[in-house]
C-alpha cells in the first residue's frame, strides 16, 4: 500500500520497518474508525477491529474472557489523572474494565448511531 519511489527527488527511502508502520496507519485511516484511547469520554461506540498482534497472547486471552470482541458495544468512562492518563476505564456490556493506553490503541471503534 505504501508507495515509495527510490529515485524520488527527496533523496531518501523509507526503511522497511517504517514502511510497515505506515501501511498499518494508512489501513486504519481508510477504515474511518477511532482508536479506543482517542474515544471521547461517555461516547458509546462499537468495536470494529482489534489488532491482536499488538499485545501478548496472555493479554489477548484476558480481553477475550472479559468479553472484548469485534462487534461489542464499548464506552470510555474515565482516564487516569497522571500525565499519561493511564489506565482507561471502559464499559464493555455491563462490566467496567481497566485497559492500558497501549492496549486501547490497538482497538478500533466506530461511533454508534
């Protein structure tokens, strides 16, 4: 997806590891969703995709057992008060769970109508 011409007038090429990151960002922008860590507080949304490769298998298992899957309703309730605003309290169904900002960034949501 990321098109880079090696003979461009800029005189530099994007390294392969950065090219992959650019492809991921471009795919997320095309999806039109918002990352869970960027979701406004008290805004109901639907989980569109989860990048399971962004965290370890044990964390993925924990999230699945808590009911976090594609298509589930989600709402950001609170953010931490420190500089990093970590963790984020999220309502999944009737349950409130705490997520690290890094984990929440791997969850793409779309606003519910």
